[in-house]
């Protein structure tokens, strides 16, 4: 209810008001008839249906929002327009032909920004009208339009006050509310006070592996304001992925990179996404190197050890920070390795320090299982739950943001002292046959190690690591020569 | 490969050559100052003396981060207990494809389990073990995987 409705004054004619509203709301005739408006006439102190030409002096419009008060939901469709679709600085008479995505059986018509061919689309026009004169939605646009937006003013400013929308329903034009999506700056204005709204604007994040972790991190970073992404994966979305992946089942069969790119554009139409449908592998290492070189940070949400080895090598060579998040079997635990080239340990150091943590990995898809086994011996698929993966997604996102904001004064600076560890461990449960099976239950304790908490682990850089250390100094650790005779001297 | 990367790999190959000389002198690293061409090669006469085997370990461009490939150059092809040619890709026989000239490629390590800490001595040791078990297969018909598991049980 707005102030105009409040201007009706006095309860004596309240029943008349409700009768008028009900009549409009149930029949929709007034809305369907061109130029018919419901107004409050202060002279007669009555609500009247009038044409613009017969509009009484000082009349107050009754809007769709007013009709929503106590007499059912508003029935007018809504037109949502992305800023980039608004024809700024065009002269009156200009008409832009567009396609509008129809959502929810005609409840919402979206122009640009989102839609992406998932739903029905219709022909539409956005036309500039002169301020003078009432204009006519019939006089502009194209013959096959199902939706039109008239923007008034010599220079359209993207303000909904100057827009008039209409939708053709069963051959008749029906008035529609118009809503403009916010501009780039306004989109993340709620972050004000935590980080600058454009703080992450120029950061470029490379996500290698768009599985349940990689896709989740990507969307979270987009929600935080990162606008430049490179998504790299050659996998396609399978029905079995959907329970943990950010993409919906309607995207089954699509490349994960392209599916997630569309989801990002839904979050932020100003986002820049480059997708690369290829596997992080030794044969693709040169292309991967180029990609990493142009990025500020790399997230390796990979389900295979070999891919992590490749990324580790490339990021060490290019001096780029690398995060390697991963889940252990059936997601009983998750871990994140932070590779800071030149200053911290790398994936090779982790292999030396904790080989079991590298081998104990979740097998979450048929494809991953095929990669782990021979063709004549299958490996079972044993994925964990999505909510078990979520903490790793959240923490990885946090680490990426912290890295990207490292030289900026933000409210997040205090986290620098907290997030110094090169390796983070999260325990979802006390899994049998795991090193954590004998932990005490969490209960109310805070002093002992328990499940459902993050732990920063002090992994050291190995001086003779074959990846980041000095090989000549110490050399790789070898199997003992005595093993030779034990295994080959069988006396046959 | 950067200069640092080149030097790092050459250092590694020199170390491997020294370790092979100490532990498995029948093998040596060739072209060790040229990482793009370097390889390990040597001959092994099996304990049961069925054949003389020429083995070769090929270093890929990503070595040591990338797994080297282990081939039996001679004899080729290899035949099983039942006279059939040794399958190219088999869990039971730990084979992983074949070379361009029909050489048997031994699966000394799954690609997704290779780590750069693994030395050439460890890899060539695996090749000797494979030969030993292959020859036992020729006498008994038992698969290499079956025999391998038996050894694992005996030493654990």
C-alpha cells in the first residue's frame, strides 16, 4: 500500500474501494483495455476508471502494488531488463529487437542477463519514445512482438519510472511492470564495509576441474564479486553428478564448463568467462601453462593425482598460487593444500610427508573410476554427500579471496594471521579404518581434535623435493637394494 | 622447459645414473645431459634363463613429475603360457599397451599413482620382478597378478 492509496481518506467509501479493486482484479478488463486506468479522483473522492485523455485533474493512479493489498496477488506480468539491453543515447523512434525469455508460464519476461535458451522465448522490442505525447505501443516495435517496452525520454537513463511495459496475451496488450537489473556497481553494493565492491573486479581465477568442488567454488567466487574466470574441464554433466554439482539436471549432457559459465552469468551478467573443454594432463600442459600464466590464482578441483601433478608443475614454474582441494573416500574428510611457490611446500612435499593423504581419495564418478582401473578390473564409485563437500568449497573460496585481496585494506585483513597454514584438514566423521577413527566424539569439548572442524597443518617444504627442492643436494629417496634380492632371488 | 627446469631434470638424471650404477649396474641412463632424449636401457637375463630381456625406460617431457614408460624391447612379441600373445592391456598381466613396434609396455605404476619421488632404481626393480613373475607364469600358467599378490602376502 502506498501513500496514494492512503490518500483515499475516510472509511465511508471503503466498500466502494474494495468493490472497485475486486472488479479490476477479477476481470482484468480494465487492464486489458488500452489506456484504461484506475485512479482516485480527489474532487469526487471516488475511484474511477478513466482513459488518459479523461484523467481528472490531480487524480492519483492506483498501481498494481495497491491492488495487491488484501485482495490477492497482482496479476500483471513483470518484465526484467539487463542494463546492457537498454538502448542508451538513442533518439526517439529507435527500436531494438530482442528475444525475451518467458519464465513461469508468462509471469516473468527476461531480456538479457539470464535465460540462455532454457525456457520459451518470444520476440520483443525495446523502443525509445519522445517525452511529448502519450505514444502508443501499437505504433512502435515489430508485428510479431509478444512483448514491448517503451522508454520515454531523450536520453534513456535505465530508470523504471520512465518505462512502460506491455505483454500480448491472447491477442490483447496487457500492461506489465518493468524492472531493470542493477548496474555493475550496484550488484555487489551490499559488500560495502567489508570489501570494496570492485575489489575483485580485475582478478582472474583459473578453475581446473569443474566437479562438485570446482563448480561450487566458482559460483561462490562469482557471488563474492570475482568477474574473470577461466574454467577448464573436458567432462560433461551426468545425472549422477547432479546431487553434488551446482548445475541442474536440465543441463545433463552439457560440458560442465559451459553449464557453470551460464550459471555465473545468471549471477552476474557482467562476468567474463572463458571455457576450455580439455583435460589437465601432460599432453595439454603447454595450453595449461598459457592459461595459468594469465591467471592470478589457480584452483585445482581435480579428481585425479596426475592432473594435480601437472598443475603443481605448471604453477611452480609460473610462480602462481595453487589451491588443491580434495575429498577422502566417501568424503569422510576433506583437505586443501595451498601451494605458494618459492615460500611453501608443494604437492611433491605433501606426497613425501603424507602419502596416505594423497592416495586416500574419493571416487565420485564412473569416469574417475575408469581412470583409476584397468579395463578388465572395475573400481567402485563411492561418492560422499554434497553437504560433506560444502565445507571444502567454502574454505577454498575463502582462501582464494584472501589471496586476491592480499594487498588491499579490507575488513578481511585479520584473517591473514589465521590462514597461514599450507594444508587444511576438515573431518566430516570418525571413519572406520581411517587415522581419525579413534577420535573422541565432539560433544561439548573444544580442547581435543574432533570432527566438523578445520585444522591448519604445519606441512614443511622438503629440501630435496623433486618438484620444488634441490635434487642435486639430496636426491630422491630410493628403495633399498636389499629389496632386489628379496623380490627377484627366488631360486627358480 | 625453462633453464631452471632443464637444469633440475639433468640433476635428477645424473642422480638416477649414479643410483643405477650402485644398485642395478646392468642398466644405465643414456643421453643424460639431454632430457628430451634421455632414456634408461639395459639387458637382463632372467633367473630361470628363459630369455634375455632388453628393457627400456622412456622419460617423457614432464619427467620427473610425469611417469616414465617402461618397455620390453626384446623379445617381442611375448607369448603366454597357453601360446597366445600377451594381452596389451591387462590387469592380470600388468601390461599397459604396447610400443609402436609391438614392444610390451609394463604397467610398473598406475599413471594416477606415480609420484616424482619414485626413482629409476625402484622402477627397474619392478621390471625385474615382472620378468621373474612372467617366467613363472610360463611354467605354471598362473597370472602375474596372482603371483604378485602371493609375494605381497609372503613379505608382509
